């Protein structure tokens, strides 16, 4: 007797126990769009003496990390992306102006002796007479506007060991910054030379220059002796600073100078209330979608459906624990991917149960020996494995493209989708199999009816009774597909795509008011702030403003204008995408779609036949154009979340086509002399029950996301619902007819049925 069921049960228990342990002991890591904060993406630029390579970026990353620590941010995240980009996540920091100005400031800090007071006919301010920033003769204005000629730098920024903001009530109410030097002798020598001049002489001052600007030029105290200077390597920088100004100055000085300049190319700020609302909305969508899906699968497959629902619960536990174990960051699109993957996990169970129904039906009608439920389930798992493996591989291809070519939270969607696909395999092929073998091992007719596998189902019964010849009108189906493509192209030509700021660059601001707001009132407030060309939209109490490359100060002015017009408003979201990054993301989106289609074509051509692959990809083009055309006609925004939806549609749609062509191959190998249109028609009719049941399972989840998921997830769900409906129909009425026409033009021979392996006969040892 085979011990495989025993070891499968052991493996299932071990996986479930491990997942439960991770879930209980490991807290989730929430992205900034769920817990609130600011994400900054900097890109390093070449300096005159330093090339912006990976090594220089790593040194800049160390400086930024010290600055973030000095700011007092709790649990900041800083990492290098590629050779020239740095991603900084600052939880709880909701003022992007402060974060970008302090964290990313170049901060070329130098300490100079003052040579003389320059007159108005001197060289232009900030322009040295020779050399660079440390050259003798540089003329800069001090704090009061007085022009000073500076000597060469005596101490650079890397000579500072520490800096902090301090206040001393005995010295007055103001704040000052204390600075400690690594080279105490250099500081003592600089102040000692300055002390040799009279108090009225500008040469008694020391100029502290930050980014070509004198931030302080204190005079050496009269009590400091000439050539002795200030010992101890420590000093104070005072100048009537506020606490925030003193702290920012100390952060810049302590962090040191960046080795290369930084340019802010992306910034996302999300308020904590919006993150809490997103978590609540995703939880509602997940609960509603799972309950509807569970109810549907139980009504359809009875006891088998109940066991599959238990396996789906284990799937949710396993996939969530896998994300925790990987240290993945949960984002809003990631939560959507997690919820959506539950609906997609139904697919494998449906495939197995439909194949088991077919096998049990063959036994019932005498076309196969009667072996009972367990044997039908075994053959169902074995026969469904090919289609399950192929469909999941194609979805993993789409998830991988999202991870490598997307940015920001959308990458989280790719991770959760990939984890969900792998977890669904474990759920369906291991846990569902263990549960069904344990419960459905009897042979009684009552158990067979209760299992749901002895029931044909309404869709299968209707198809068996009618037996429609769908492929007889294949040219009409292709004409309908061409009409759909023409309508989509017309929408693209007439209205174009409403590209979001992720693909065009710009700034997106979202606010919440205390009362409902009209779009016209909000538009007037934004115009008063100096941005009449901004795109302003309102929905209830929510106001969104989309503008070009406006600064953080401009964004603050818009918020102030809305406050004046609408009463107090709360900023929920602030996203800035630089023009170069927008071009890059737009290019990556096109590459992702092209590579996705090419990868599906290559995989299907290798796995099946080139005609099948070409037919599937041409049908995928119809699906893609249909969704793009719908969004063009509706004017919906095309952003990173839409890209996630499109690649998911590609993966989901190809699943249907893989199932159909897998059955075509199976039937054609069994009857290689049969007419190919009849083979395709039979394959489509046999897979329709699976297609309908799987599609309904996913639509329940997506409907819940559309109802509970908020504006962002609502557009995501709309795109997926339309794409899945079109993709499901195109699997039968576009891919099938195209495969027939391509096979008619092709000279390939029909596939040969697999040959049974000959068993080698052992020698008996007889001798002639």
C-alpha cells in the first residue's frame, strides 16, 4: 500500500503549524501608504571630482542614515536601489518640505578665515577669484548682508565629529548649535589667528559656509589670546535660531557633506488616517469576498466545496505567513493582491473537482471501471496538474514583471501575487487533497451525492443537453472581436489615455474637508494660490489636485488656500514624480506589457504549439486593447495600479487559454485523425464549467473590492472585472477560432499520442 497519503498529511500539518507560528510571533511590516509617513527617492548626480557610481551612492546613503537618525525618526528605512538611487522611508513624517530639505541637502560645509570686508565693486557674490569653494578671495554675504572676502577653507565638513541643538536659559531664550571637531588643533589654530586682530576688524571673525552661503560668522571672543585660540575642539554657533532651525543646522553639520549631489525624483506622503481607512476597507473587502466565494463553492461542490473552503482558509494563513517570513512590506496594492489571490486560488480547486466529476461520470455511465470517489479524485488531481502548473507559471511571469519593472507600492502587489500563486498550489494540491482523501474515501451512493462530485452541475447538464457547435460560426466571433478592437482604438484616438502623474511627472495632492466640497469652489481656491491650470476634482469631502512640477512651498500655499475657502482641510496624500522618472516609468510600463505578451507567446509555443501560442497572444492583445479602450472612453486615470491590473489580466486571461489548449491537446492526441474544429469545439464545451465557476469566484472578490476598496482600488477592480469577462470570452471565441485558422495555414502534423513505456522483462536465468 502506498504511503504517499500519509506523508502528504504530515507535510500539510507541518506547513500549517509553521505558518501559524509565524503569524502569531511575527508582526506585519506595513508600508507607508498604510501607516502614514513620507517616502523620498533621490538620484545621485556626477560632481566635478566624483562620479555618481554605486560606491559614491553607498557613501551618500551612510550620510543620509546619520541625518535621519539625528532627526529622531522612529524606524527609518534607507536602501540603495540600483547604482544611483536611494529610497528613504520616514514613518510619521508628514511635512515633505522638512524631510527633503534636511535629509537631501548637499551640505558642503567649510570653515574659513575672513580676509577683509569687500566693497560693492568686488567680484560677484559667491564667485571665487580663483579656484573652487575653498579658494582664497571668495566673496560672500554674511547673515546681515555685509560682503566678506574669505580665505581658503581651514576645516571641511568631514572634520566635524558631532553637533547638537542646545539652549541655555542663562544666555537667553534663543537656541544655538554646538559643534565638536575631530582636529582640535586646526580649530585652535584658526581661532588663534583670528584673535590677533582688533574686535572692530572683520578679520577677527570666522565664516562658517554651508552650500556657498555664510550661515554664521561669529567673532572670536575678546578674551581669547592671540595665537592661542579656543582649545578643546568645541564651539557654539549662535544667531537667534529657533529650536527647529538649530536642530536642522545640527543635523546637517553632524551628517557631514554628501560626496555627490542628490536630486529628489519621487516623493510620496500619506496621512495616517488614510492608511487606517485603507486597512479597514481592505479587511471589509477581504471578508465579504471570502464569504461570498466560500458560499458559492460550497453550493456548487457541496462537501468537496466545504473541504476546499477549509483549504482556502489554510491558503490565507500560509500566504500571510510567507509574506511575514520574507519580511515583505504590506502596501495597499499588496493587500489588494492578497485579497485577489484568494479568488484566484479557487481556480486550482475548481479544475480538480471538474476533472473528478468527469472521471466519476465516466464510471457512472460504464465508460470506465467503477472505482469510487477516491479513485475519481486521484485521477482528477493527476489530470488537472498540467493545466494548473501551466496557468500558475504564466501568472508568476506577470508577477515577476511587476516586481522588476514597477516602482513604489505596486511592487508589493507583485510580491503578494507571486506568494499567493505558490500558496494556492500548496492549498489545492496538498491540503485539499489530504482533506478529500480523509473524508471522501467511502463508496456509498449517499456519500457520492453528498460529495458534489456525482452531480453534473447545471452548466455541464445544459451543455450536454444542447451540445452547441460554437466553432461553426467562428468567423462571426472573429468579426465581433475586430469590432471590439475598433471601438477601443476609436476611444484611444478620440480621447487618448489619461496618464497619471506616475507616467507624466508632476504632483498629486489629496485633501479631506469637514463638509462636502464642490469642484468649482476647490478650483477657485487653487487658482487663488497661483495655479489656475491645475486639474482639481472633488468627490464628497475629498479634494484632489493634480499639477505640474510644483514645489513643496507651492503645495503648502494650495493647502492654505483650501483652508481659507473650505475651512480646515487635512492632507491625506502628497505625491511628487520627477519628469525623468515619469518618462522611465512610462517606458517600463510599455516594456512590461510587451515582455509579458512575448513571454506568454514563448512559453505557450514551447509548452504546446506555436499556433496555440500565437492564437493566445493575439487574443491577449484583444483583451488588453479592450481594457485600454474602456478607460479611454471613461477618462479613468492610467497609473501604476492600473499597470498592476493589466498584468494581472494578462496572467488571468492566459490561465483560461492554457486550460482550453491543454484540453485541445489532450483530445487531439486521443483522436489525431479527427477534424480540428470539432476538437476545439469539444475542448471549449468541456472546460466551460470550470471557466464559469472560476470566473464567478474571482468576480465575487473583485466586486467586494469595488464596493469597499475606495477610489484607488475601485478603478483597479473595474479594470479587472472588465478584463476577466473579456478574457474569459476571448479564450473561447477568439483564441479558439484563431487557433483553427492558424492550424489550417500551418503544415505541422497533429500531435502524437504519448506512447506507453515498455516494461523491461527481467531475465529468468534460463540457459539454452
